[in-house]
C-alpha cells in the first residue's frame, strides 16, 4: 500500500521504501514445483502450462543468485533444474502475478538448495516486489543505500495474526485498454516526471513510517487514508510522466469515487482503495464492515447478468443497504458488468510447502503435469 | 496552456503565473450588452436568456471594481445598470465559459464607464482566468506578489498576428460523470496535495518562461511539449488531491494516447493536447497539419451516426490517411460517437465592440432581446 519505482533497473533497486500485505494463498496463489536431477541436460521452465525461455534475464538473475548462495554455504551442485509454475489468477492483470510467481519460485528454490537466512534479496533479483511476498503478514521493502543492493531487502512488519480482522476485496474491472507495461512505465516515470523526485525524497519516507506505525497500532483510519493517498500520488506521478502512463480507467475512478462517497455517508473511514499498475481496485477493510460494503457495492455496481463466478474467494453474504444509507450516498447506480468479479480474501502467512506428491507440477521424470 | 490554482480565494490571486491563448470570437464567444439609465431602479442581469441574481459575489466584485475605477477617474455616476449576456457555446463544459463571460462583461463595462489603462485586474475580480481574455493573442497572467493583488494582472505576450499559423481544435467528448467544480477542486488541491507546492515553486516558473520563449520564437515543438507536460502535471496534482479530483475520462485519455501515437508515427511533434477542468481536449496545431490530423481523427474516432453538426467553426476538410500511416499508427479504432463534435478555430484579437444596434441584447427600455 506504499508504491514505488526503481532507481537501478538491472539490480532492481527501488526509489523508495514500500509496504505491502501478503495475501492468503488459500485464495490467490502461485504454485511452483522445482526438481533437480543429474539426468536433466538443461534448465527448463513451464509457466501456466507453456514452456518459456529459461534465458529470460530476470529468471537467470534469480537462478544465479540462488546457485551463488548455495555455493557460499558449501553446497556444490551443478545439476540442471526444471521448474513448473502456475497461478490460480489472471497474469498481467495488475494483480501482482509476477511478484507471486517469483516469490514462490524463490521459496521453492531456497528449499531445494537449502538456502538459509534472508531470501528476499534473491526474490528481488527476479521481480522487485516479489521480495516482500516471500514472507507473510505486512512487509516493508527497505530501499537500502548500498549501490550493489546488498541492503535492499524486505522485513516483516507484523505477521498476519497481528491484525486478523483485516480483509481484502479485489474488484476486477472490465477493461479493454492497452496499458504501458509497469516496468517500462516506472522507468519512464523516474526519467521524465518532474514530481516523482519530490514524492520519493519528501513524501514517501515519512508516509512509510506512518503507515508502519498505523499497522503496528492497528489504526485502521490512518492506515486507510495513507493507503488511498499513496495510491493517488503514485498514479499522479504516472500521469506526470512523459508521455503519460495511465493505469486507471473510468470504472477504477468510479470505484474510487464510490469509496469516498461511502465513507462520507457513514461519516467514518470504513473502506480504502489502492490501485497497482492496472485498473483493478484492491479494497482494504475490516471483517465487520465487509457485508455492508458488499451490499452497497452490489447495489451501485450490479454484477454482470448470468455471471457464474462473480464472487470468488472467502464465502461472504452482502447485507442489503437501508434506504436511509442509499439516500445519504450521493452516488449513481451503474449498469451491470462494470465489475467482472470480486475476490474476497485476507492477509496470509506467506509461502507454504506442499509435500503431497499429488500437488506437484512435475512428474518423476520432470515432465509437467496438472500445470495448465 | 500553463494551468494554475488560487493562493487567495476572495481576491482571486493565483498560485503561479499562467499562459493562455484567446480564441477568435468569430467561432467561440460571449456577447454582452450593458446599459445605464436614470430610469433603472436596480441593477439587473440576464445570462443566456435567464435572469440571474445580481448579488452574486463575483459579479458584485466586478461591478464594485468598475465603479471604483470610474470614480477614481472623476466620472461620478450612480445610475443603475442592466446587463444581458450570452455564450454561443455550452457553459460549464470546461470550455472556459466563465472566463469568456467575465472578460466580455469587463470590456463592455470598461467601455461604458470610460475606464482607461489595465482592465485585466477588473476581469480577474470576477473570474480569475478572465483576466487573460480581455486581450487577444497569447497572454500571460503574472501572479504578482502584492497581498492586495494590485500586481496580479495579465499582459499580452504576442498578438494573434505574431503566430498566424496556429490553430485550435476543440474535441468535445461524451461524458456523463459528475465532476468536482473546478473552483472547489483547485482549493482542495492547494490544501491537500503534497505535490502541488513543488509544482508551483519549482516547475511552473521555469516552464512559463520557456513557454513564453517558445511562443515568441514560434517554436512549435517546444510549445507543444510544454503544453502537454503542463496539462498532465496539472491533472496529476488534481489526482494527488484528497479526496482526488478527476476531470479527464477514458475518452480524454484515448485522445491523449492518440496524440502521442500520431506524433510517434510521423516522427515529429504535430499536435499537442491540453485539458482544462473537464474531459474535453483542446488541440494546438499548425494550420498546415490540420487536414491530415482531422483525417486521422475521423478514422480512429468516427463521428456519431446521423450527426448534423459534427464539425463546427472554421471550414476545413480532412485528408484521408494513407494505409502506410495507419499501419505505423499503433492505435485502435473506436466506435462512433466518442467525440460529440469538434470546433475548429484560431487565436483571436480579444474583445470586439459591436456598434450595430441589431447586435444588442437589450432594447431601448433595457429589456432583454435576442438573448436566449
């Protein structure tokens, strides 16, 4: 919920500290099997059922980092590996699929190679934001100051159990517009925005500390406001980029306006939005408020007609809003289908190791199974 | 094309210098008749055929300022006045109708009361941006430093004749979303954005000087890039406002992306966009490039079906784009009707005085005629 860009592209060093929550793998996850064997002639990787180029630079960064660390700890092993990975949610939809993927891969490889100590730096070498997702709960990625990036790593702020009431509602919106890929957009932002340096130097450091404090103190109101302000400012500097990068669409904006209208109507802060480099909204809210918010969302943003899988994730029932609340909510009702579906989830404990062979995505010979 | 907010709401003092072009009254104008008579018992005003409250604070500012200036120059006249005004374009559509209206009213009153010298300060007291529109060509509003606003006035950079090739294409887009009124939005921006002070202090001063230089030197490319960057940054600080203010919609964004795609495809800068506090795009381009740009716009943004008055303003024919250009333009074709209509116009010479009684909006008795 504190967003950022990169100061060094090749080492994946960020421009500022950032904070995120790791979502529960029970609802949204990447799943990865890694296998090592003297019989394998070359490294290979399959993603969501399709073989990908193992020479991908970020993947190689990650593999090299792992093998280096393994050697440092005295494990010499030059066998080739096979990797098979899949997500249970859409990739490249602004749902941080690459963060989940690289965090999962790193955790799997670290276990295989018996790496000890911090593995967030290894995950970072694959995909920056993945470094936060190798642990559960609320996590802060410290930008660090070393030019080689040795101190740019993630640390848990609190585990998921510290704030068990926190819930997440991901609103997946209809969208047809092509977006600038986030890595390109962020690079262009750092190079051309005349506001981003001010954000990095003078806004985020204090905001990240306040956010951390709000999390530690379970101060929802401050947490929510800081989250919304940081999302808005992140998209502001994307717009100040030249040419500009726009990730939010009309529906994203409608949800944003809805959240402010709802909070105004209940005269409190009950919901917060944040948008990553895409149009989908991630709402943070407390468990007790979820049924009311879902009820109002269903009223103003009716589900698509004949939608079979509109509500995903944890089971929940919306509460029909009172007439009084609807009148106070100065908001218009949209036609059905602005939201494609919603995923209800919570904060999770980070990577899980699956020991049951039925879960594995590679068979005994190292060929992909169950992986599309 | 350099946008701004206010540092003092009641005196209408801006946070930064700003620059605009005054459009030709032949295409877009406000028209105002003022009349004074010992027979009138009270001041009255009609706008677009409807009587409005003469006690409106901004109108009173303007009237008081005029009467004060008139008395200062020895003209004592306490007769009551009647004002009738109309625009030939939609009000509150982000087309600066209040700037045009107050500039026109000020010019009319100044003539009536025989005011000499600068009248931009009087126009400013009614509507800030009106101060630039009391003169023609490219105009700069100097923010000034006096706390009473005596040095916050507009000066012409160059007359329209300096850059006769410059053209303006206003794209009026379909829009149903309610917007935060710009005066409220700007106030909230100054109070809550953590980026706006950086914009005001460290970006705009240099940018306004560069813009002025580009205008004086008729350097279209620099003019265009500065215009686009300033529009984007203005909307960025609106988004960094809390709660955020969003004036552009998907169609606005599509036009913005189109402009960048077009400039990329022709490997030059041929079109520039700017957005005021609304979704409509104002494109600045040189006369020689207009037919080609209109041809490409018609291709990607087809007019609404059965549209009677799609092309407004100066006559112009689009040139059908070549297949080669369309292939280079990495852009998708939108369904008809994203643009409601377009107005083609140029830079104008500022207020015109209409002496033919047939043009007047008040009859001999001071009653409105021809004014709806």
